[in-house]
C-alpha cells in the first residue's frame, strides 16, 4: 500500500489520485501505529523474561545493587541452590510426571471421544456431547470439596496418581470440544478409502484420521500443557504436601520473608518457564499449515 | 476377475420415502467395463457406493462372482475404489498410499515393493514415490489414486467420476489411458460419470439412470442409434437430439409442413394413450439442408457455431403455431448466415416415441 502511494503516476485524474493517496496515507499511518504497538507489546513480553534470565546468574547483592547490568561472572550456583535447597528440583520432576501422564491420557481419550462423537451417529450422541460441554462451563473450585472426598475414599488423596486422574477430568471437556470441531471437518472420502482398503475402525482412527488431525492435536496439547503446568488450586487441595512446581514456587517465595535469595528465585522462575517454551517450540511447527492438504482434489 | 449382479437392489436414504436407487437390475460380465451415467441426483454414485459397501442395500441384493455381498463390510468384498476427489492419505508418501492396503493384508514386504513399483511404472509415477500428495499436481494425484486401486489386484474396480477434477485436455488423455489400462488388466470395472462423452468412449456397455431408475443398458453404439426412450435420446449425444412432440396423422407424424411417414403398426403404437400426438426425434447430423421448393421445414437461423470441420446451426421453426428450437450439423465450409431462412429435411427415418410414455417405437 505504501508502495502504491509513493509511485502514484502523475497522469491520473486528480480526484482519483487524491482518493488513492488518501487511502495510501491512512494505511501507512495504520501500519506505523500497528508496528509501534506490536514492538511495544513484544518488548513488554520479552524484556522481563530476558531480565529474569540474566538475573538468574547474579547474586542477590548484584540484583538489588545493579539490576540492569550483566552479571560479573557466569555462575550456576543459583540454579544449584534453587534445585537442591528450595525443593524446586523434586517438585519439577513431580510436575513433569503428573503433567506428562495427564497430557498423554487426556489427548488419547479426548481424541477418541471427540472422533466418535463427531463422526458416528448413535442414540445419545448429542446428549454425551452436551454433557462434555457442560463440564466446560463448570468452575473447578465448586467441585473442590466433593473432589477431595472422592479422592480420599478412593485412597488417592495426596498421591500423584490422584492428581493425574483429576487433571485428566479437568482437561477433557475442552479437548473434546475443540477436537470435535476438528474431526468434523476432516474429509469423509479418506475415511471411506481406508474402509475400502481394508482398515478396521481402530486402524482407520490411529493410522489415518489421527495423523490428519495433527494441527488440532498440537493446539490442544499446548493449551492443555499450559493449563496443567500452571495448575495451582487442584494440587494445593488434593496434594497438600507441596510436591508440584507451582506449589514449590509459591512456598519458596513466601517462606523467604525479607531474606529473599533473589538470584535463586530467578533461577527457579527460569526452571519453571523453560519447559513451557520447549513444548511450544516443539508443537508450533505442527500448528502451521494444514496436514489435510493434498488429500482431496 | 468376477461378475457383478445387482438384483433388484434399492437404497432408501433415512428420512426419505423415495428410493435413491430403485430396484436396480444389472448384470455385469467378467472383465467388462460398465459405465453408469446420468444427470446429478440420478443415483449412479449411490449405486456404486452400494457395490462398495459404503451404502446399505435396503432391498434386493448385490452379488460379486455369484456371492451375496449385500451385508458384507467394504473390506470383505475385494474391491478397490477410485474416488472423485482421490481421497489420498495426506500424511503418507505416494509409496505408502499405494502400499497401505497391501500392508493391511500382511502381504510380504518384497511382494509389496514389487507390486507398487509395477503400478508406478504403469502410471509413470516412479519418480514421485517419496513425495506426499500435496506436492503433486492434480493429474499425478489422480494417477496415485488409480495406482492405489491397481496394486490391490481386486476382483472389481469402482471409479466414481475420477476425471471430473482434471482440466479438459488431461481428461481426454486420461480417459483413453484408463480404458487402455482396463483392457490390459482385464478387471471388471464399474465407472460412474455424468459426462455422456466419457460414457460412450470408455464403456463396453453403458447404463443410463434417471431418478434412481435404470433407463437402458446397451453398447454405446446401440445406445446412440436406438435410445429406449425420450430421456436416453435426449441425454446421449451432443448437441442433444431434436425431440419434438407433434400431431399424429393417419400415415405418420406431421412436423410442421413436413410429413414423416410411419408404418401402420407404428402409428397404432404411437397412438396408444397419446391423445393424437407423437414424439419425433432426429439427431443434428441426420438432417439435410434442402432448397426452398424441396418440401423442407423452414427454419430461421439464430446462431452458427463453427467447429472447423463442422458447424452447428441453431434456429427456430414454426410447428403448429408454436416456435420450436432446432439444431443441425452442417459442413463447416458452407454455413448459412444468422437470420437466413433454411429448409430442413431429415435424411433417415427419425426416432419415434410414444408421446404419453416416452417409450421408443420401432418401425
């Protein structure tokens, strides 16, 4: 747009030229404003992360004394302290275990459930689907007390397995809701081709339909990972001995009082944030483009 | 290698009372190339999908090689299908697309390799075996879909408008390739199309459907020369046959000022329940342009389509007070001009149909 405004030929009728230039100017202004806002926004997001990362190598004195300089020398003591002394290490491993298992289970169950609801006609299909949607509207804190009792009765209270089960139930409605729409859009011909080729329902699902749903699966997986990784309320109630990362972080911060080891705290924050970035980088390639391209026509 | 039999097979979609395919009776011989043709919504695709096992057979039965398969799932029928939009597996390479069915049948690896390579050679796909479908052109994708069917070495090939997504030139090319391939493999093939040219050029026999009802099954030649009813007469052939319903006299039909003599039997048959009318049809090429005094039907020329060797002349003629459209084929080098008046005379005996039932009357 800016290009056309600049290279406007002089021979065009004045009215058309003015009108065109007006549009060009407006879009130029819009472009500038948009880019300035986007740059500001990016800085707002990136700079604190960068600052935390840089600060995680500093001592507390350095952090407080010269917050904006680079660390005098690169040392990893803060990471060792955070990992070993503040309980972030074991909590990190617990978080990885709980979120990892939950994610795998919720993706498998969610994909199968939404596939069946989206593509098979049977009595009660709509009812089950709406029941799933109802789960989406239900605020989790309303269920905290009954959840506590149920897990206690099953003997799962204060266990990682109990947390995994709860996480799966918590994440399933959105997963089904999202993937339902996704599976509905996949071409039916490819399913029929697999049937004619001799694939049964299970094989068709795992070898044909699931790979086609990859962008959808990746989006939901990222969303679920973020939600579960940052989950605080559920572990606080159902696993009270401070064993997942969010709890460890909260405790680390609150028990220190006025004698905060800021360097170690920042190191702990980096440890917390890093997996999220890693997961996003792994999955974001899958988000781009459609896997269905080339299937039909 | 197998025969296929539709035995009064019907399909009624849920929520509809009218059958999409109504008591279809069809015997397809071993090694035959049968084309199902008809306008959209005539039930041709449904008939094919019933044979594939993708649609239920609500009444009647379908037999492959004498065995009732009406209630078998697609994978138990030993058929291979080429879909209208190819339906390739987008996440698999061309090789894997073709090998998928064989892998499911636990075919030995070396055998899979051999058959896929063979099919790829046959279809000129060797250099694309490692590509994914999205990196192929429409014509290549179409060939992969064919290859996927060929490697199966099935009893019957089913093809659902496989050429409709190709451009005109490629379509003509692929048309002859498929026909040659079928002749070479000798596999019984059922082919669905809405394009009557495809039907006439490819099929050993052609079956015309309309509103779920079979109209006629015959060789392309017979279909063209002896259409069983008015619908087939109008559907087969391009441009379409000139079909007019006119007064029935004692000796034949009266086409404006032109008398078309008919035998006594024909007049009797045409008269049955037809209220003194008869339907007359003649193809554009069966008409001669004659001089003014030679007793032809006078027509005003509206449009001349020049095709090089031939030309189609479109015009209006007065039939019993009503203006009727006609199209005739003439020599491309001697065409009348727009607005001219020309005189038509059918060269051979026209096709005669009962005006009430639309059925053909011979004689």
